């Protein structure tokens, strides 16, 4: 599969020059995870997105402005893969972290990140609902709907 080949190439490049190629490796792993998930290879998809999130976490620690959005996206994807494997509590933790990051980003740049926050809150509501935490799900869904209704940027 070409996506796996690309991840392998970026892995080699990142080993030699991490500052230059770790972001590309993480992006490639994120893409690989999505593709594997589409193929029903859920465990492999989870492994790829967990690795991507780990790389983005490391990059965001050094350069939050550049990589926090990528970390939040990877955590959102990780949550989806965890939930698909029945690991809903872990999925809840990942999506709550993603929503927290988007909340922080939206406070500084609402036009850019409120839509992402709304999406994460909807995903959180879905996970909470599957866990039987209906009142929390309603709260998250209501906040997401309010963000979406608040203006053209959402």
C-alpha cells in the first residue's frame, strides 16, 4: 500500500533529520490511519493514529502554535478508532482532550477553531451517549449546536 510506503520513507527521513521530517511522518501516519480504518483494519488504524498523536504531542510541546491543531485532530481521530474497537472510555478521554485543545485555540482564534470545537463536542456527545452518560451528552451537543448557530464562521 502506497500510504504505508510513504510512512516508511518518512520514518527513515525522520530518523536522520527529526526536526525536518517528524511533522511529515505524523501527517503520513494520520493519513495511513484513516485509510486503514476505511479498510476495516481497525487495530492497525489505531496503532498508526496513536503514533501520530504521540509525535504531534512531542512537536506541540516545543511549538504549540504550530502543532496543537494537529494534535487535536489526531486525538479526535484516535477517539473514533478507540470507540470503533469498543474502547469507549479511552475514546472519551481522547476526545475530551481534543475538545480542550480546540477550546483553547478557539479562545485565541474563534474564526479558525470554533468549527473544530463544535465537531469535537459533537463527537464527545456521541461517545458519552454510548456510555450512557446522557445528561453530559446533551450538554456537549447543546454547546456544539450553539457554536454552529452563532455565525457564518461555524
